C-alpha cells in the first residue's frame, strides 16, 4: 500500500503541470484582452516587441510561457526543496557534491552527444513516417523556433531545463523510486516527460533523453547535474542544430558513430566520479 501511494504521488507533478498551464493562461488572456480593449499605447508596445524580438503571432504564446515558468518555478521549486532537499541538507554526504573537471566535461560532452542521439532518432522516425516530421517542424515553426526571440531563448535555454528537471527527475523520479526499482522508475519518468510534450516526434526523443537524464540524476544523487546537461542540450539545439545536420550530411556513419562514442565517453566520465548509486 505504501508503494502504491508513492506511485500515485509520482503522477501528481505531471497533473500539476497541466493545471499550472491552465492557471497561467487566465491572467495572460485577461492581460491581452484588456490591452486590446483599451488604449494600447502602440509606440510602447512596438518598442517592447522590438526589444524582445516578438511578433504579433508569437507574443501571446511566449508571454504565456513566461507566466507559466514563473508559477512552475515557485510551485515545483518549493515542493522539491521542502520534500527532497531541506529534510536531508544536514545529513553527512557519502558522495561528491561539487563539480569536478571530469564532471563538467562529462556534462558538456553528454549534452552534445545526446543531440546526435536524438537527431538520429528523429531521422529514423522521418525515414519511417515523413508526415510526422513535417507536422513536427510545422509545430516548432508555429512556436517561434525558426526565429528565436529573447523570451523564447530564455525560456528554452534556462527556464525549461530547470523546470523540467525539477518536475520529472526531481519529483516524479524521486517519488517513483520509493515505489519501484530504478529502471522502472526511470522509464516512468521518461515516458511522462515525453507525454507532456504532446507531440509524437518530440515525445519519442524526449523519452530517450529522459532515460539518460534519469541515470545522471541517480548517479549524481539529485538534479544539480542533470540540469546543466539539459541546458547544454538545449543550447546546442537552439544555436548549433544546423552544424549537427551538416556533419551528418558530410558523413552520416562517421559523425553518428562519433556522437554515440561521445555519449558513451561522457557517461563513463560521469560514472567514474560517482562510484555509488544508492539514490
């Protein structure tokens, strides 16, 4: 019965994600309705839009992302701190807690390697179902990823990784570990991580990425290492995804193999810094 209760608790953060998205939409919609109905001060709005890189089509969506991010950081950050950080902060640590040169190198290499892994996975989906890739690119374009604004950049590179690691590797995974063995808990959190993206292609590669990040979280005894890996991954995706594609175009077998080898090497580096995994 206790294990079942922890399993149910592991689902609560995902439910809360959708609730917060709805809650964030209410003030955002009210703000835009109020602005549209009153004196909108066009000059000021145009200046803000220019500074933030917003367009009329993207402004609402990206403002909604920002409102959601603020709510999510407050709710999930407090939740994670009070349940999984504060009760154990005075406990003597039996494992490294800093960032060694090997650890920093492994996080950087793993972020790059995972970009190759997920790109190859996306290419495989495209070979089997080109229509899914077309729909995926259309969705990414509609969200503004063809021309990144400042708001979208901050959300994608910093806010989203912190929130997603706190929710899935911080809360879902930790609760699930009380209910089931590591790999079952890891698969559960990765599957839920893929599910919330609400897009089959993105969901599949998010699931694969979630498995790696769950392992990092276990070896590192928390999310302080999975967050930087996620940030590096998103930075590569936002700024250097074209270079990944170009390298694979030059020689797919060579660079695909190098990407896999880089991922394995990064995992080995991380593993050697954390010889115990009782998380």
